């Protein structure tokens, strides 16, 4: 058996044809849905990018203990476990956060790996002279302008390069057995840099300045500008779709379907003006960002062109992959094998927890989403780690001076961890700034989450389940205090 | 002003023409020596690769506190200090250990960085044939070489091309620092045929020595290793020449400091040893080539310098050159006064591997002080990043960390660090054991009478003096107190 995890970053569920979008051009996602199982209730777990990737290794939430960070020495790693069981693992990625301080130690869990440089201001080519910055709205980073100057055509764009490396792997190994290819595309993550041919599909009237990279903030642009930026996203999305199509062509031509699992997933979505907001992370995790697309083709059950309602999460994927290759998940993994969901939509969980370290804690049962805000001051709050690095810097000496040694948690394999007072680091974009308070939404009546409801009974039920799931995750006790809870609500 | 630092890995002094080897083909190192000061008594500090690179950031020895490790959160970093003075820094490297876990966090200290894949079993090329789930560098290297057949595909050449691109892009700009690192001539000595032909007519298949003694009966293998090493040094020389061409073409000499260095040497049969890391740090490994061109002192080009200097001095020199001050915890010395007439910047220098001999030289003598206690204990690692070269520290090792975090050191900003006792069951080295510290014992050599370090001396007065110097330097570097106990230096 073999498996491909085709992962996009920032793939918005609501902008895909198979999820009902009528204005974007994504025929190959529609084709994928015909060839696989489409999950209607997949929710992110730990957010954003790197915490989501850590879950793909460990099969458990990490956002109650740790902000964005590297793999920890005590972490289980799905690809490493596969590798030890004789399944070859290969990572291809242009996700530049892997080679920042806070992404270290992920790629080494694979037998081999390739990376493609240049996305999102990756500190790649060295120009001492500052580049000319074009007139723009939103963001336009110097390093990104430099990098783009090396991407003069479609072929040189990281998306195409990552595609070619994946095809090289497939071409070389499609007749081999026992491999797992983790094939990651940073696109359609911002900046929404694509080629003119894709842009022409959407917007030919806009005359304003460059606007393909929104700030993480509230919308203060004109409706025309907002529409343009949405079109820029859509153009990049269609470019992703085009390459997905080439991959599906290859799967067809070589009938990889007969023995190859295909998972197409993402880490989170992106607000493109909905709720009058841009981006993610600094805002509550509305469904545009937390409710994610997921497609799985599993040759064992052959299910295709079907939909599943069961509530699933990324932590289920490593467990499912381990089982697919005949390996047992570890006791610390909390995700579920999705086999029963794929075969007969049998639920594996009633509630899904999701969130970002230091932000609101969120829970859904598929019908309701409850976002629990923190108390004023957002204290107490700690990071528990053996790897004190943030996204784009190491922990400062000042932060480390607050460190004490904590005896560890159920999942740290008996090792102690640093307990470090959490501060907002200089990495940016990883702390909530726009809290809107505790909110409860009824998705049946209000799928756009425009009108928070008052429903004490449901809220009580959600709190009860939140506390239960937090305990199952061995959340540090102060997390309850931070959320204004006692930690006893699960008994009520 | 700007600076180019070209760093090789495992470049041996005794295989270079400017250090007196006339049978080697290294005309460009010779040409470099005409444009630079050639140092005769330059020593490594912390060994091997990654500890040496850590010193290039921190300007201080680390081998008394930590073995091979990532960059630590409390570490000062020369390129970061440069950035705070508006000086751009760029790293180009094919040194595979930077992207292993134990090399994490180094490159992010630079403004920008490029890395070139494929050296020494880098997990790069893919071949599922014979795959068994066990990572073996030698097996991986065979795969990688399939992707590097033409000379232009070799990691070395791709590094050079990136370096050239950076220089051409930025030659007319001021205030930048380029660190161009070549993994070569580190083993495996994989080198295009045209360089081999310069040293041997026949096939020389053996190009990757093991770290061990080679016997008489293995003379042919050893000869192959030497031929391939020479060929690889000449390849380094050829591409060094192309950088020197750029210096000539754009007269970078007038405003660009050029440093050429290495992390350590490599034994190729001397005293029967091949490799490094498991034998005492003889001068073949510890006394390394070093070239320095200072554009403000063209009169010193083509001269030699006999003063003692060592790797931690390099970042202090670069910072001094740019007028960027120095890190508060740097113990290295700027070498620039040596070009301005100072006779010496060190009385003695310390060098070595974590948990092995602590070595000292005053230029005349080298004294290697072994652990004196029965099990070479007590011995602790101090870290905020519990990783070995490729793997995390093992669970039992981290479980063994002292319950109380250590807050003893000024160089960590008194931030607490884990204090982890060395336990050989989990910290296995491929080539030596911490507990075989008595195999060689204390060694004293007179470099003038016995430059090949073949005849250890007994001279209690010299030994006593060097032990006192050792204690002084250890104190200056905030060596943990158990190191004095381990070394019997009460």
C-alpha cells in the first residue's frame, strides 16, 4: 500500500465547487470529489500552520500547552513510526515556516525531504540593496518582492516546482510498494501571487494598486478593493486546482487508485472580508478559518463520490494512516481511525475542540460552535516545552528567566518540561488581538455566524464537554482559570 | 566595508602550498596567501563541526558546557549583532548538519540564507531499492551521487554559483557580510574525475574512510583516501580561484575583508589514525589554516603571522572590522591589532571536544589534559535545546535532568538551563566512549622539537604552568565546577 497526503495551506472550504461555491473555478476539486469521500464536518484542531502540522505527527491537540513551535523530543511522529516499520516516507514542501526557528525538527522525521524556497518572504535571495516597492494595499514585504523577481513565469513559481518534485517521486516510485508521500503546497496561502492567465479568469476591471496580501486586521478598504483581493485568492486557487488536475491525470493514467490512498487536506482557511475581517489568528476562529475541506480516497473501501457528516479532525489523519499501513497508534494519540466514517459514516466523536494557544478555546458538535473567551488579562498562561523557539525567533533571555521546571504531562513520556510565562513574541500574527467575547452560534440557523445566540442550556452542555475534552488532553490546570472556569464543570 | 568569509570543512594545513606542501596543486591558495596574512598558529576552539560553527556566532568556547548542539536561545550571534548595526548578512552552505536537528536555528540568525543539498548522506535523493527503515549515511550517499554526476551538479559548484550570484548582486553595495561555506574537503572525498587525474593515473575507488586506525595491510585503501582528499582539495582550490577572480575583477580587495578558514583538520594516516573525534586533538586536527585580508592593511598582504589565534576570535574580528562592538559574553579577541603591530592577543588558547581531553597551547607546547576521575565524571550538559546531532536526547536522558534548573552562568543571562548528566547508555558516540578517557592519558608535546607530536614529554614544570593557564581560561569561560573535578584541577 502507499499513501499520498496532498496538503494545501489556507484552502477555503467555502470557495470550492464541491462544497457549493458557484463563482470560483475549481473543476479538479469537483473531479476529486467524484473520486473520493468528501467530508462535510472537518474542523481544525490546533492552529495555525505549524501547530496543525505538529498534529499530523502526534495525533493530538497541542494548543493548550504550547504556541507555534518545533517538534518536541517527546513527540510521537507518524512518519517516523511508518519509517521504522519499513514504510518509506518523503516530504516535499515550500512551506517556509519549516526552516524558521519555530519549524525546526519536522523535516528530519522523514526518510528524505525536499524543500522549495521563496514563499511569503522566505529569507532566501540576498539583496543588500532594497528593492523598489510597488504601490500597494495590504502587505508587500521587501524580501517577497525580491523573491518574486526570481519567479518570472509559471514554471519557476514554487507551486510548479513542488508539483514537479512530487511527479519525480511518483515517476520513480509508483511501482514500488510501502511509501508515504507528504506533498505540501504552501499555496493558496497569502501572498496570492499567481500568473496573469489565472487572474484574467476573474477580474479584468480593477485599476487600483497591487493588493494580493491583506494585513491581519479589520477591513477598511473599499468594496471594489475587497472584491479584487478575493479575486486574487481565487486566481491562485484556480492555479492550485490546475495542478491538482495534473496529479489526478497521473493517478488515472497509472491507475494509482488501486493501491494508493489519497488525502487532500489543509491546515485552516482565511477570512477574505467575511465578518469585515481579513486573515486569521488575530480574530476569533470563525468557520471560514476553522471548518476545513477534506477529501480521502481509500482503496480498501473504494468509496467515492459520497459525503460524510461525521465530525472529524486533522488529529485523525495520522491515526488513519498508521492503521492503513498496519501500524498501531501510540497511547498518546487522541485522534480516531476514520475507517468506519469512510465506510458507513459512523461517528467517532461528539465534540471537536479547536483553537490557538492563548486565544479563545472553541468547541463544536457540528451544529453549534461555542467560542469561550479568556478572562481580562488572559492570565495565567504558560508555554510548556523542551524547545524554546517561537515562529521567527528563539525565546528571549527575559522570557527564559521566568522558566521553571515542570514535571511534565501524560504525553511527555515522563520527562520534565520548561514552564515559561507566555508573552506575545515578536514573530507576529500568532496572538489574538480582536477578541469579540464569548459567543455561541447555531450553524443550522446561522451558517455565516453573524448572530451569536443566548442559549444557557446549550452553552452549559458545550462547557461541560469542553472541560471534559481539555482534561482528556491533560490541559494544564491554569487553562481553566484563564477561561473563567473551575475545571469542575464536566461533573455538572 | 564588507566581508567575505569562505569556510571549508576539514581543510588540512599540511595539504596546502602556502603551508609548505609543494607537491599539492593549490595555486589559488598560494595566490590567496599573496593577498592575505597567513596564520601559522591558528587553532580550533570547540570541536567538531557544529560546536565550531556555534563559536562563529557566539565568539566563545562551548565545549566545556555542551557537546554538538543547536544554537541556544541565550546565544549571542555575530550576524545578528551586525544586523543591529545595519549590516546585511547572508549564509550559503552545503553543510548538511545545519538541517539536522542538532544544527537547528543557526541560519535564521542571518538576514538571508541559501542551502545546497546532497553532501554526506543528506536525506535528499530518493531510492526505495533496498530500503529497510534504517538511515545509513553511506547508503544515502550512494543515492545522492546519482544526482551529482556532472561537475556543475556537485554541491561544491552549486555553492560557488550561489556565492558568485550574491557577490555580483551586491558588489556595489556597502555594509554586508557573506559567509560562504563549503562542506568540502570533508569526507566522502567525492570529486570529479579531472581532479583525480592530477594525482593518480589508476582507479582510486576508496573515498570515504572510517574513523579508526588503518593497518599496514590496508595501505592501498589509505593511499586511495589520500589521493581523493588531495583531488578534492584541488577542486576547492579551483573554485577558490574563481572567487579570487571576482575580487580581482571588481577590485574588492580595496574595501572587502576576506577570511578563509576551516573548522578542523582530518587525519589521513598520521600516527596510524584516520578521521577525527576519537584520538587526542593532534595538530593535524587542531592547528588549522587561516588567511586574513584586511583592506585597510594592504601592506600586510603576503606576510605571515605567528601569533596564537583561534576560531572564537573570528566573530570578534568581523565585529571589530565593522565597528559593531562585541557581544557582552564573547571571550574571543579581535585579530585586527595583530595587523596593526601587536605581537600577541593570547598567551594560551583552549580547544577540545566536550567530555574529552581539554587541550591548551601556548604556541610552543601542546598539553592535553585527560579526565582524571574513574568514570570521567562528573560531566553535565547545559542546554535549552536537548538534541544530539540527528536525534532528540533520549527520554531517559531528559528524565535524568537535575530537578533544579541551573542558573549559574552569566553567558546565559542567568536564564535557567537544563543540567543533564552524561549517560553513555543513551549518548552513544560512534567512535569513542566518554569512559575511555584514560586510553591516552595526559600528553605534552613540544611543537618546536617535535612538530609531528610523536614523542610525548614529561616536564612537570611546563605541565604545571599550563594547568594553571588552563584553569585561568576555564574560569574566564565560566566552566562549570565539575569540569575542574573531572580534570583533577583543584
